[in-house]
C-alpha cells in the first residue's frame, strides 16, 4: 500500500470517483492457475489467458474478485461491500462481473450510487483505504464471461475506405445495404482475451490473383482494428425484439476493443459467408468496463442520416430513445509507443442502440455477457483511421516510425488503444486501455 | 414404469446397447422453471427454452440430469453410477453433459464401456430397471452448454445449387476458394435450442431488385437446413492448431441440426460480411448426442478430392488420421409428416476432421461445448436436397404435399429430421431426431 493517501486522487484524474469502471483482478500473491505470468501496471496493462473466456465450463480461480478502478488503484468491491454491510456483497464478491451484469439497470444505478458514497464520504475512508490495491501489484482478468460476440461495421469512413480499396470498380464504395442496416456478423467469443495477452500471429491460407494456388504460412498482413465494444447485462426473450428505446435497459457499459485481423487470410476466405479465420484468432478487450452512466456527459447526436430509416432503426424521434445515441469517445492508437491515429467515435454512423435493435429484430435473444463491437472506428481524415490497412492504404504508403517502417504488424510490435470522454463539469472519463504484443507464429 | 421389461429391447432397436446416446432430461413431475411446457414423446421430441442455452449464466434447474437413451426409455445415468458404485458419478450426476465432454477421449471410452456393462450384464438388471424412465414421461433439454457455434458449407451439391441460383453469371457455381478450404462462419450460440422448441418466424429487412427501398416484415422465405453438428469435448490451447489426426481427441459426438434460415433476410444483408439475422433467430439440435464411438461402423471415405489440398487438410495419407473421415448417415427430412428429402451425409465433401483442423489452423482455441455444423447436406439428386430453396429451386417448383403446396415454410408447419447409420453386425444406429414447429411472428 502506498504511503500517499490513495483516496486523495490528483485533481482531474480521469479515473476519479466520477468514472468507477469495473474489472476483475487477483491481488498480489494470490494463486490463480488460470492467470498469465505478467502482472498489471499502473497504466492498466494486464495479462490473462484464454481460460478466462471459457465461460461456465472454466474453473474459476479463487483469487479473482470484482474491482473498481480509482486512479492507479483497484478497490476490492466485494470486500468494501462486506466491510460496510452493503446488501450488494452478493453481486460484488464474485470472480466475474456477470452477476452484476445480470442484475439489471435499476441495480446497476443503486450499486454505482453506493460505490460513489463509499469512495467519497470521509466517514468511510478508514474502511476503504485498506481495500485499495495498487494497479501495479494486481493481475487483471477478462472482466466478464463472454456469451455471444458480434462485430459490426458501423463507421462510414472505414467501410468506404475498404470499399475503395477492394471494390474499386463498384458504382459506390458502400454496398447498397450499408445505409439501411448496421452490417454485422458473429465472431468467436472463445478467443476474446484481456488486454496484455500476447497475440500469436495466425497462420493460414492466402491467395492473391498472382498466385496459381493458395499459399500457406503466417499472415503477412496482420492488422489492428480500433473499436468500442458494448457489454450486454440484462437478457431478453427469444422471439421478441428489443426496441431502440430499451438500449439502456440491456446494455451495461462499454470498453475498448482491438479486433486483430489477418487481411490476407480474410481476403481469400470471406466470399461468400464472411470473415472467419482472418478474425477468430484473437480479440483483445480492456480489463475495465465503463458503465454507461459514467458517460452521460459524452452523449452526442450521431452523424446526419442520409437515407431514411425503417421505424425500428429510426432514432430521429425523441420518443425513440432516451437521449442522443452517439458517444464522444476520443481514441488514440499507439504502435510501439508512437501515436499513429486518433479515431473519433462520435463520427460512427450507426449507434450502439441501433445495433442492439437490429441484432434482435429477428427475435434473437440476448444473454448476460453478450458483447458487440462497433467495427473499426475511422474518422474522415487520414490521421483518424483505425486500422493499418487504411493508414497505409493496403501497404502502398508505409508509416515511417522510430521503430521502423510499417505496412502491417511485425513480430514484437506492441499496439495500445486508449481513450477518454468528456465527463461532468469539465472532467475527463478515462477508458481502460487495451494493449497487446504480437508473438511469432508457433 | 412399463410392465414390459425395458431392458428386453426389440431385436434391432436402433437405440439398443450398441448406440447409447447422451442427453439431459427432467423426470416427470420434477419442477424445472426453465423447461418448456411440452413433454417428450417416445419418438424423441422434446421441449426446452432458450434458458437452456444460456451457458454459465443460466440458473440450472435441479431436476436436470444426464440420461442415456435405451429404446424408448431414458436411463438416469448418474443414478445408475451411484447405484453401482461407479467413480463416474461425478461426471454423470450433472445437469449438463459438459463435465463429461471436458473429461477427454480416454474417459469417454471408459464411461461408455461401463454403461454398456450396466445395461447388458444380467446381474445389474435389478439395479438398472428402476432408473429407466419412459421417454414419453420426461422433458428433454439442450444436452450441453454451447460455447462457440460455427456453421460450415461443406456439401458440394448444396454449395453448387446455391451458386447456380444466386450467381448464374459466374464462371462456375462454386467460388474459387471452395475446393481449397472448408468455408465457414460463426453463428449465434445463444439461440441454439433443443428439438421440440417452437421457432418464431423472424422479422426483418428484405429487398429484391424490384423494390426501390427495403421492405420490413415477417420473412416470406423461411427455410430449413438439414445438417449434422459436431460437439467438441476436450479444449485446446490458444495459439496452437489442432491437427487432422487429433480430431477424435477433441470431438465427442454428433447430432442432427436444423439451421433455420430466412432466405430473404439473408439475401439482403449478407454482402460483404456474411449471414447474420437470416440465421441467428434459431438453430434446433437433437436432444441426443451420439458418441463417435457408436459410429465406427459408419465411417466411410469422403468423396474424391478434385483439387490438391494443403498438408493441414490433406487426409489422403494413412498417417493423417486414424481412419476414414466421412460418416454414412442417412438423413430423412419430413414436413408435416411427409418425407420431402433423404440427404446422404456420406456425399459431403469436407469432413468434420478437416473442418476442425481448418477452424484452429489460425491458432483459435477450442472450448468444451464448441459446436459446429456441416452446413446443409444435399446429395446429387433432387430428392436428396437438404433445404426448401433447393427442393423448390427458390420457389419456382413448389412441393405438392397433402398439407398443401409449399415453396417455403408456413406458420404451423412442423419439420422433423431423423437419421440412422450402419452399426456393428448389421444393426442400425439411430440418431435422435430434431423437430420444430413454425410459430407466427410476434
């Protein structure tokens, strides 16, 4: 424990009591056979293993517990609830966020209100202080058991850039359906890993028009996708769609997401049934889930819609939702420590509420732990593109970095996404970063 | 309990002691709030709810237990293990097959050998008889918690038929990648439901070239897909591919699968990222998982490969696998009780072992409960097509049935898939049927 009073956070700390993101951690020295060997750092990097994503069939290590981030500390939330006699101990003294996620919106608000009291009211200081662990001493885990994982394609600038690259002869960069529905597909939930987990370069088939037959080997076009992911808490009933206005009844919070992509594998496999092995090898998520309630000051109107929408997607009427559907999240992408892009999430065309309404309009049900990504976030200008394939225009214009020239990722490269959003009263709300290092193919 | 000695099964019963498929059931009268209201029948129909698919986050009803089918009875496998002092009680006295699935191949064999002894050795008859429940008295549930669900597209006849219909101007019915890799995509595991569950007609967007803008409403082209699904037991390590030869170390068994499809929704949404809402509303699986060990006599060589394969998919060498990769499963599709097709699984081009090797070649890990479908099984002749879109050639040639003319499914239609495979000594091995009724959109 630091000598400094950890509740006296620096003025303007983006992880102050106005934020309170949730994660799952093991304290220093706790035995956790499922955890990776690296420990977390104050910057929020973390290590875990695929076992953390194994859902109900994984053995849950005893050391794991729900934590709430405060500055560069983690509050043991279940222990705090127990120490203060809170009824929420049953939701917080858990090895995963799923019980809290399943509890629903009213409980999410009540728990957040209680936590705010615990960390701000001076009378609780002596009880809370011993329950704070320096981030640098803990191991961070995948915060929730991922049920289904869906990835959208909601940034108009990203989709247009890829259309220009891959369908140069098409009448328009966007496919005809793009402005009518948020295009998405299911990804692999079993390979969602927590920030800090190494990403092994995938191996597979690729074939360019110049190749007579497919070539096999490690991907030569390993890329990043800077995204925002939304975490579903409350489930829904099979056969019954979830309307736009119910978004905040079901979605608990959001986090940063790097949907690593092997462009060469994807290009050869994806017609006609979509991406598969080009994406399924790893998806990295932040160790911290920011509740939507912490982001009320960041809500903004989405971009102007240039095609009329069917009623189930039309968020232009006041009654369709309980506020603007966009979020003003300022993302930064670094490669080996150098900033390569600043994608603005506010420019994304389809909102998370529209994605949820679309995903369920056919009657598909939601489960606690469902997780869906926005798709790559790219702004209109080249320094706002959220993938290397856009930043280098499919390798034509390499990035010149101190660590060398880059078209796609090389073994040993470290990619980190971070972000902040406007908070109440001029504050900033920090999002937990997501970082990963590329390891050589096995 | 029947007066007839249930262990004296009729000669040649396809669910005799040479079969022993596993499921999960609740006995008559047990309270199970998550179960549907319908009860099973001797024919194997069953009812369940989406909660059965909710994995680790679902409350597991106390009445659920592992059962083994014997003729028209279910043996309470955990109770049998307890009665006979077997060490396998911890794997079998469970509300889901997942602990057994996770135990691995050697244990699967040992448990199967024990079960065979229990139901065939006369000395055990008095202990076993009271633990048999008539199928008509029990409720059958989703037998395992589904982790990731993947659907392949492995039948050459099916893929060619769809290519001819949808890409008539293409140089060939198959896409250029089709003979080089088993094309697949991830589906929604949260909407996998057990046989007997009603399927609510999905609502969504569709747009034909004749429509100026998308049309919204219940799908007008609801279809079936007759498939075989493979159940993964033993997990694998993230970053490390599973070779062809290790197929039977990881895959426990198979079952019939109806991957309901809304062709009109799918046609409008699927470019460029593949099927999404056209498939995600429901996938029905049999209540019974047949262990691969029961199907050794059904193993056959797959169709001749007409393109050379990369080494990780090449099953032509003896050393690549431990036997032929195909399975001779004879499927029957009925619509409102009338046989409409007899798809032969032996004609499917890509084997389940090749699908597993492909699915993991990029390093994607397997989890206990991963489930993958073959894609629609269609034979070469029109009475062997596994979907209505093929049987009616996209509605051009309606089926004339006693229940009326059909292009696609109407509300109230009941679709049932059943199958058998050659067993040892001239027996037949029955697969559990999968049935479902179409309910009107809500």
